[in-house]
C-alpha cells in the first residue's frame, strides 16, 4: 500500500521507490533482556521472530523493486535498547541483525536515536556511519526525539520519524486489540509558520510491545506535540496494511 506517491508500506517498513531505500526504526535490540532483568518475565523468542520478520520484509521489498539488492537500508534510530553498557547478548544480536542487512545491501545508514548512546563501538567495528539525520532528495530521516534545524530546511518536503512507537487500539468485542500503525500528517515548526511539510511517523520494529496508543496516551515526540493529530491519516498494520482514515474519526468511534 502506498502511504504517499512512490512510498510503499512494506509490513513495518517503508520502501522509497525512487531512492531504492528501505527504512525501519525503533528495533530496540535487547529490550526483552532488559525487562527480564527488571523482573518482568518476557519469553526470549522476540529476537528470533523479529529476524524472521526482517527477512520477509526485505524479500517483499526486493519483489517490489525487482532487483537483487536494495541500494540503501536505513535504521531510523534506537537500533539497540539499553542506555548503559552493551551486554554480550545485545552485542551478538546487533551484529546478527546488521549481518542480515549486509546480505541485501551495500549501504547501511544508522540514524542515532535516544537509546543509541553507546552504539558507536558496534558501528565503528562494522564500518558504518552513525548520523544524526539523513537526507536523500527531499526526504529527511531523523529519529524524532529532538526537532533538529535540518527539519526546517526548504529542500525538505517529507520528514520521516520514529521514536513515538505509534499504535491504535480497536474495540473488537469482547476485547480491545492494539495494532502498530503508521501516521501521515502535516507538520509546522510553530503555529506562526505558514508552510507545512508532510510527516510520516513509523511504528516500532520491536515485537516485544505494540507501542503507544496515540488516541489515549501522552505523545513522546516533540514533532507531534502541538500538531493537529486528529487530521493525521492512520495506517494500521495487521495481516496487511489498512488505511483507517483520520485519527479524529477513530477517536470519535470510541
């Protein structure tokens, strides 16, 4: 499904057709291990399932592009979870994740997220650049925890962020199900700014949790606070992607 012209939703990733670029974000490798250390028992199969999903998503992207490799694969922040030192398991899983990406691209871009304080050793070992933002054509990728000056540049027409982990809860009697979601809207730096840019908010690639219910919970990203979120389009990810219309309409159904 296209979220914008030449931008395809591929499971939890975005494929930019003209740039031949696959983007995903908020992988949070090591999250289940961190929860177990806190006494929250989480089955340790999330990483295996995530690797399977990553492989399937890459193959689906190659089917779209009709190519043998993807020109660029971009991780839009928070590749790993822990703020402090890297555990042996987290290091090993991160290396395995990057190795899988390497099989399908010669260019990996790691955008730095707020959880990536000590990602430099892994990036340096693997010869990867760790950047605060990445712009290709008129598309700007940044994590979304901080509004950088680059977002206001005239050359930028589309902003792609993560950080928020957007999800939406739907009432499906007799229970409520939460689904990961992409959001598409317009962003203005301030209410005094006349022009707007398109903004896409990506769901987290982590399978440990679905994310933040944007209809109920406080917003994390400064890119979204103060914006007219009711006017944002919502694309829910289930067995495939579904366009659920405006968030404001979903809110009124509750």
